[in-house]
C-alpha cells in the first residue's frame, strides 16, 4: 500500500524496491530470498476524450489491470558490513487471458554497507523520482503528474550510488549509459554518452525535505547515441525538483512540490501535453481502516498557446485485512474554475479496484 506514515513513505529514497508484503522462501548460509508482489484489478470509466479524425474512444468503461506485479529479492551477508543484493521484478497483465510476454520492471544487483552506502547497477527508478517526486505518487491508477517519473532517463543501463544516512542527510547520484551501437555509419558521431541525475534528502523528526536534478539528455540528429528503454522528458533537458513533506499527526501528512524543465526543446518539437513546470499539493489521512488522499497540480504547459491546467485527484481505500483492500479514485485532468456545475463531471475519470499484496 503506497499511502503510509512518513517513515515508510520515504523508504524508497534508500534505493531498494520495497514491498508491503514479502515471504522468505529461502534462508540458508547467509543468503535470503523473498518473493513478493500484488494483484490489482479495477474498473474505470470517463476521462478526457479527444475529438477529431483518427481518434479512438477512450472514455468508456473498461476492466483494467492496475500495475500487478511479482518479483524476487535476494541478499547475502558477505561480511559484517557488506551485503550483496539483487532484485528481479516482472509485470503481467492479469485483466484478461494474456499471451504477450511479461514486462521486465525494476531488476538490479549491487552492494550495501552501513558505513559507506549503497551501489547498484541495472534497471531501476531514477534517483530524482526516488528521493523527490515518488513521495507524491499516491494514486493507485491515474493522476500522478510529474516531469520526472521513475522512467524518465532511467530504468535500464544505469548505475547508482547512495551515501549512508548521515545526520539525517542522504545523497544519491545516477548515470545512465546511452550507446551508439546500432546507429547507421553515415559519418555521424556515434560515440556513447551518459545522462546524469542527482538528489539529496533530509529527515528531521516529522519533516522530510528533498531536492534533485535530472539532466534528461535529449537524443540529437548529429549524434547516433540512443536510449534503450524509456527515454528523456519530451519537453527538454535540465529537470529540477524540490519537495517538503510534514507528518502533522500520526494520521495526517501533507506535502508541497515544485518541478521545472529549464531547457525546453524548440517549439516545433513540443506537443500539447508537454509540461514546463508544476506545483503540487498533496495530503493523506489515515482513518484507521484505510486512507483518504488527495492532490492538486497547477501545471504550466511547454507549448506556446496551450493554457495552464488544474489537475486534481481524490481517492480512498478500505482495508479488509492486512494484505487486501478496496479503493476508489476520481481524477480531473483539466479543471477550469469557470466551469458550470454540470461541466465539472465532463472529463472526470472514475476508477474502483481491489488489491491484494503478497
């Protein structure tokens, strides 16, 4: 379950994929192997329906798989202050019979020490997302808005180093390799390159602060290097983000976040959905048997002539047992304060679901 107290909510900044439930299936000679995952199924309807030739219907009711997954996590105590670890995670589509292959999610291996930190290589969420933007990823299905989600310039061909927590501070750096292999030998510079991310987070009692940078290096016509897997932010390079979250009571936390792409691509290369900057307000309330959560995003679009947007999410869940809960969400992608009451529901997406963690 994503929406937890602050201490759990920031665990992702430590650099290792966490699971709400996990079962140890092997524990011998210093090696432990856990299996974990979740089944999350929902029914959704509504949302923004694009009009015009070539568009397809997208706002009708549909049964959906909501990011179900399963994975294996292993660790071996090499020495008192040295642990080797690995993670392999796969995502199926469980909403219907599916003969397509599994999606490979966060899969990596590395080393960790209490005194020197953690290093890993492979396929994982970007460190800007880990330390900053993921703390506002409170939705089950849709509505999360960011210029640097977990996939932006990450999830593959990457190396990360995170320091140990020192006086509440922790720093992270990541490099993703972009290879020139596979490019045409046409005189273009096909040498490989790196795109970088960095972040720092600080926790003092109930306060969490974080800031970070994602270079989001763009593919260029005069260079043959390219992304394997997810690519850069289509709006441009140099993404900056900062956030503050405070646990006001054991049951309530709230946060504020700002993100900006400071080096935009040319207007001719932008689309109407590309974001230049945004403010986010987020709140989560634990009522004992579940949570109520909401966010609001003020979004400035990168393409000239496209109006700024007001986006919000409202959701709640109820836990039947420790591993299972039911949830419901409403998402509005472009709320206009001049809308009449009957207009407010035009583009709302409604989703209900049932989730089981293991």
